[in-house]
C-alpha cells in the first residue's frame, strides 16, 4: 500500500474559500465541494481569516511607523556625518571659530 500525499492548497484558494464562507451566501459543503476540500478545512480557513483581519490593519500602521523611524534615524546619522565634515573643512580652511 502506497503512502498518500496530502493535498496542498495555495494561499489564493484558501483566501477565496474563506471569503465565500464569511459571506455565507452558500453552505460550507457547497464551498468545500467547489474547492475540493473538506468542509472542516474551509471552516479552519474561515476562522484563520477572521482572526488575522484585525492584525492586517494594525500591521500596516506598525510597518509605516517603523519605516518612518528608520528614515528619521538615517537622516539624523547623515546630518551628524555632514556636520563633522563641515567642521573638518572649516578647520582645514582656517575658517574655524569665525
């Protein structure tokens, strides 16, 4: 007797099935049959989608804040480097202390 390999579903298939289940326009059995999955699997995808929805929107804000903070740190670093270079040029040109 050979080993049976589990069926793999793409993220796109899981998402479409979960959205249909959330909408509730068709039964889980109908959705599962169309996607070739077991109704319990569709239920799990629906549950996972509903659990992730709140995080989806908060992650975007967190990522935007992190990006802004990274950019701010990079700019302050460059300002510091340019100030050191300016001070060095002033010192070398004799303009230091003017």
